[in-house]
């Protein structure tokens, strides 16, 4: 039987390791408008502390440079510097946060250039551009391809997203409820935020495996919100409990999917969805809570205790 034990040991040694689920965190709309729970400067400080507590070595903060000039956004430049000092990186989320589908490609690229003028050369800068609203031109393929070519000419890579759960909607609903004097169940708010993002990560990873035959390094879309500052530590713990490794944004954007340019009838949304659509996988190719008709009633029932 000794030969059998040796054979089994050899088989174990050569068997492929189970695929590791990997994900990086990214935050859009920096600096974001005030939320319902704290001032923007306090939010930035709490978010830095929460990421450190969660042992997230490097997240990506996509800066909407025009927001730096808006009243009520706090000391946005100082907060961006604070993120970088903590080991995180910054990238371009446009100057004015407009939809590509609603403007000319040349004007859109000029807006990107205006943001680059502030960003390029700063500590922590990465040459990534994330489309506001994940809108890459909608059904206008000529415009889509013009901007793709414009980004390449500028040395900018697409700061794509592979997993998301419309956290901006949870934040908006929570802030509005607080402003209206409603009682929020904060534990339920935390659980909804965490659960939605973990489920989204699992959904999009399964979709990616069906599409690509492997689990890529994912990039999760979050926003610089009060609820992110409050609950990102809980989110990271829950992701790790489900077998996810939190990787750096640099590592995630080095995945080979960065080279893919899917051709779909409508260009908007996650890269995961676009790749699945291009391959012919049937809808739905998006996590269900990105449908606000599902997400909003769920929030009202669980966080506000309102009847259907």
C-alpha cells in the first residue's frame, strides 16, 4: 500500500490549487458631497482609519476634480492628499462628471484633460480613467471608439469596474431618511450595505468564471460616502469570511482583462457584464440589487421598518 500513498501524495502535489477570489476596493466621486451622518472632512479621516483597521493596503480613489471647487465638499485637496499618505492611489474620474452618451467625444476628452491637468504628477497618481456613471457611449459605437482611442493616445487605461451594488442609492436613501427625521436601524443599514456588496462580488465572480473560465482580480465600485466610512471595515471582514483576498488596486488593474475591449450593442456598466454579453450569456448579467425597484423597497423595509 506504500505505493498507493506515494501516488496520492504526487496527485495532490500536481493538482491545481483552488482559484483564489481576489478583489480591490475603489471609491468614486472624490470629494463627494456631504452625506447624512458627518461632514466631508470627518468622513475622509474616518475612511482612512477604517481602511487601516481593515488592513486594506491600497484602495483607488477616483477624483472628480471639479468637485474640489464646490461649496460643502470640505478641504477636498487635503483629503485626497490624506488618502495618498495612507498608501492609497488616485486616478481620473473626469472634471465635471458628465455622461459620455450626452456629449460630443471631443468635449468629453477635453473634460478628461482638464482633470488630468490637476492630477498628473501628484503623489499616488495612476493613469486610469473611470467613466462617470460607467457610461462608455451607450449605443453610439463611433463615439465609444473615439474615446477609447483618445484614452489610449493619452496613455490612460480604463479604470473599469467588475463588481458593484449601487451603494450610492443606499447612501441617498439613508441621508434622505435622516433629514426627514425618520428612525434608521443602523445595524440593519450596516447589514444591508455589507450583504449587498458581498452578494454582488459573488454574483459577478460567478459570471466572470462562466465567461472567462477563470476568476479574475476584481475591482469593486464604492463611493466616498458616509456609509462607506462607517461600514467598510465590516464589509472587508465579510468578504474575507467568504474567501476573498483584498488585493491592491495596482494588482487588480494588472489582470489580463485590462486588455479586453468588448463590443456590445450598448456600452455602459461593469466590464463583467459587457464581456458576458459579448459572449452571448443571457440576461440578467447584473446583480439584482442594482435594480432600484428591488433595492429601494428592501431598504425601506429593513432599515426603516416600513411596510410594503
